[in-house]
């Protein structure tokens, strides 16, 4: 059988000849080696001591991978700068309340305090158990106050040594005072004054009103009745302080009045010493008072006011009407311009009945620190008060005095009043006359000491005197020289001789 193969023919396409395998690379051999080592470790490691640590580490990695992660990224943001106000709130924790009483507990309390006016208050409060409230309400003794008031009434100065303790220059100003004091006595008006003060305090304290303060209670050191054996001149010596009065108005002498005086809290347009008007010039306060009257009448005309309000308005209308009538017909002293003192109302009811009771219009002098000032009793003051003078007197003694500030707070001012010396009818102040009258009365009780002169007030309303006329010496005027007349010229008239004499 013939052989169909041909030894020298090329192989078929699907058949490739055998070739030897190429050698592996170094990287491949290393990878294979690492794989074998890892496999070996995986088979051996579970049987070694490191197996537990590896397991725990793998568990921690798995656990942490399950927890949420916070990723912080910085994002640029445009910020607006604002002021921040820090508000601090304090929270108060309330203390626990005190335990409630389980039954009535009687009390006896004592409270001691010093009031704003210098009065020491000692309050005793005691409680006791009573009956039912519906019954105790009808019992006046169930709710009451009992006051025990302790007041030391001061002893009046009476001897020269006692007076010198508060005014050591009195003997120098009044050298005859020592002789007068030998027969002097404490005036009953002194006791009346402190009796009035005590009654007022008791009344106000019982009604729980504002009581008289310590300063004004002890405002008078003494009131002595003096009488000269040689002249029988009487004088009332008052040792006190000095408060200020700014009252009074007079259109005849002062047609305008400043608000500084008018707006004072206690201003009154009148004084007790007053006289008939002497000119048609109206009182400077008349328009204001008439305006007040018109307003009071308008308010009174309003319907539906309470009875109490109607009574108040009616009383105000009556008072303003009387004051307006007085302004139109009378003039008063002016505290800012006139030197006068104020005397207590305790004297008023005894005028003409007690020879030592001063009245409005009586002459007086004021002594302070070695100086003596003439004055007049120009007005009355409260019955529980002593020691007051006009604004002019106050500012002369102490330039710092005002309607609201007294010139002397200590009891170092001596007032010497000459009762029964008032001259009627009253008239406008005459400073020179007042000076001469006061000096004459002082001389009747021993006179002034060496080197002491009574103050001389200047009249603030006195018109300046016109200058004196100057005398002109008469002179003779010579006629002017003339030339010799020309024969052909007409002769002039003869000159008239000049008239001589005073201009």
C-alpha cells in the first residue's frame, strides 16, 4: 500500500510544533514564594500563641469600622463682627419659711429709735390673748396705744453769769445789766412758751402727727423781766436763736417785688405792723392775688364737686378777697428792706393787761457778738416759737442767711424789747427816728458800754438829695474901648451899663 505522506511537505495549520517553556521571571518566583509562606503561616498560626492577639486585633478593626466617623473640614465663612452683651441672671433661692406657730404666743417687745427730728422714741408692745375678733372689735381697750412722754423743761437763765455763758459780751454792751438783774424775775411768758410747746407735742404725738423737733423745742434760753429803779423803764430780755422771716410788701416804697422773695415757702405779703397807703401805686402782688381769686371762683363754679372741696374753695375765696382789700388800702413792712423782729403770739392776748407784754410797733434792739442793732416789733409768729427777725436783720448779722437758712442756730442772740413804746398810728419806717428812740430807751436802763455804738440803718428808699447850688460871685463888665468920634461921623448911642448881681 502506498504511503501517502510526504516527508518533505509543510505541517498543517492547526498543528504547531513543540517548543520548550520559557523560564519564569524573578518577580514571579518571589510572588510564588510569598504565597507559599503565607499559606504555611495560615496553616500553622492557629496553633501558635499569637493566634488570640491577632484575632482580637481583627475584631477591634472590624468594630471601629462599624462606628460613625466625624469628618471635620475647614470651610471658609465670611463673618460679621457683632457686639455680644452678656446677660447675667441671678437666681435667688428662697430660704425655707419659718415654722408656723401652733398656738398663741404672748409678746413683750421694746423698740428704741431716734427720729429724724432728734426725738428719742421707746416703744413698748405687749400682747395678750383675748376673746373672739367679732367681740374684740367692739372693745376700745383691745387695740390701743399708751404714750409715756418724758420731757425735760429747761431752766431759765437769770443771773449775769448764766447769761454770759451763752453771750459773754452782754456786760460789755450793756454795763447796767448786772444792776437790772438784781431785781429781775423770770417772766411767766417763759413758762407759758414751754407749756405751749409741751401741749403741742402731746397733741401731735397722740394723733401720730409730725412732732416738734428737738432744735425748735429748745429754742429759748430765758425770758426775763427787767425794770430800772431810776427811770421805771421796763424791758423784756429774750435769749434765743434767730430764724428768718421774709414777709411783707409795700407798693408805695417798692412797686416791684422779685420772685426770690415771693416764691419762698412761707411768704406772706402782710406784716402785723401796717399803715394806710400814701400813694396810688398798687401793691406789686395785687395782680397775682387777683388771678388766684379768679381761678378759685372758676373752680368753685364747677358742678359736681364734693362738699369738702366746696368748703375749701369758699374759704380760699373769702381769704383772698380780704387780702386783696388789704393790699389796696394798706402797706406793710418789707423783710428784705426793714429791720424788725417777730414776737410770739403768746404775748398778743396780754397786751394792755400785762405791763411786760410787747405788742406790734414796740421798739427793740438785737445784740449779737458785741454789736447792737435797733429794730421794731413788726410781726407776730407761732405761739410755740421764739427768736425770729427780718431778712435784712439776718443778712446783716450773717451775710449767708437766706429765707431757708437761719443766720444763728445757737442760743446766742439777745432780744431786748421795750414794751409799751409803740406809737400810733403806724407809719412808714423812719430809720433815723427808730435809731434815736432805741438809743433813748437804752439810756434809760443804763446806756451802752464804752466803745459800743448803736448800729445806724440806711434808708434803702431814700431819694438822693440834689447837689447844693454853687454861689456865683458877681463881676462888673467894662465897656469896650471905642475910637475917637469922627467929626463927620454920626455919634453912636451910649452903651448901656451891664446888670450886675448873682446868677
